[in-house]
């Protein structure tokens, strides 16, 4: 099922094969942030339970503490989602208008986390203001009140920053002519023949602040024939990064399809056709777990050759 070739060819002369490139799916930095937020949530929950059992505690204080708990839970969930520990749906592609569509619609964690964070912050604000008005707590005249205001401003900015980083409308469209990618309002149109190089970006992501969400992109270097949005790239280089995480097709398979279409023009005729959707299947998870970069997934290559042979015979008959 899996073989080890004796030589590793360069990308410019890449053989027709399925290889594994991504291994460290979970990002340690994001997981550490999630754990720290989880510790904060546990502390807030413990303090909330303690105050509930204390009969003299005003309900507004309970609401504020519960808001802190929900807020920390939202932050923890957001970073768990960023770490890549929650897998997206796999193997869902559609063919429409001569294009094979792959979307990232299965990534529900940012919206859930953002909703929890907003709910928690609203509860914290309402509870704290009410508790101050009824005299349950005294913060408006306290010397640390400016710090409390600054903290709330920081939380507001952080929540909206987190929501702003949620990519909307992420999709890829594969056709015999090229690849179209959309991330929010940024659209790239990349003809296959315009691609000079395809490489994996293994450092901190340019699309994610503080380097959280590593190993999330492949980068195209293209000619002027491609239409790509402006971005924070090196001067004089036309490059476009595409984050492959959380698509309905795993990132290894997407990269293999892109490289196969770029290096093998005959493969492009399978894109945008129902009979070509097998390109986006990839090996089963149990096989993928044991693969290394030197391994080749042979059934993928054989199915491509078989499909191309069938297409050639059908063309000859016509």
C-alpha cells in the first residue's frame, strides 16, 4: 500500500504521487494558551460556586463571576480551535460549473468561542456595574478602578480582534485552467502555468499574530499572469499564502492535488469533473498516521492513471 522510493525528486519534476507533508497538526503555543485560559476558567468557576453557597452574596456578583467563567471558556475554546486539535470535516467536495469546490465551512469553533466570549463579557459588565450600584462591591471610587476600566477595554479589543481573525468565505476552486482561492474578501486567480514554485510555510504564520497557528499555509510564487492580492511578502516577490487548515479536505491531500496539477498538465482534465473527485480523498487516517515524507500512497497514483487512461480511450472513441 505504501512504498519508499530510492530517490527524492525536486518539485519541478515531481512524480505523480501522494506524499504526506504535515505532521504536527496541533500547535503547542495555542494549546498552552488554551490551558492557561482553562485554569482561569476553573478558578472563576470555583469562586462562583463559593459565592453561590455564601448566602449574603448579591446576585449581581454571581452574574459577574459567571461571566468571567464563560469568558475564559470562550478564550480556551478559541485557542483549542487555533491549535488544530479539533479536526474539520473531511472528504466533502462538490462540482459546479466545471469547478471542484472545497470550502472551510466546517470550522465552527471560532464562532462558538467568540459567542461565549461576548456573552461572558456582557455578563461581567452588567454584573459588575449592578453590584457597584447596589453597594455589593465598591469599584467606582476605588484606586484600582482605572485598572478595571483598562482591563475591560482590553477585553473588548481582544474579543473583536479574535472575531476579526475568523476567516469568512474561505474556499478553493479547482479547474483545468487554474486555482481560485478566496479568504474573506481577498481573491486569487492562479493559472496552473503561472505557478513557479509551491512550498510549505513551516514557520510562524504571516496570517496569524504572535505566530500562533504554525504550519498552516502553503505559498505560491507566481508570474504576472496570476492575479493575487497584496500582502506582507518580501519585496520583489509575488507570493500568495493559503491556509489549508479546517478545509473539508485535509491539507496533505490539497497540497498533493495542487502539486500534481501544477507538474502534470494531464491531471488537470480531471478537475471540475465528478469522476475526478477521488483526487481529494487521500489515504485512510490509519495509513496516513504511519506515513513519512519518503512514503508514497500508490493507490492514489494508480487511480489517477486509470482515470486518465479511461479518458483517453473515451476521447479516441469519440
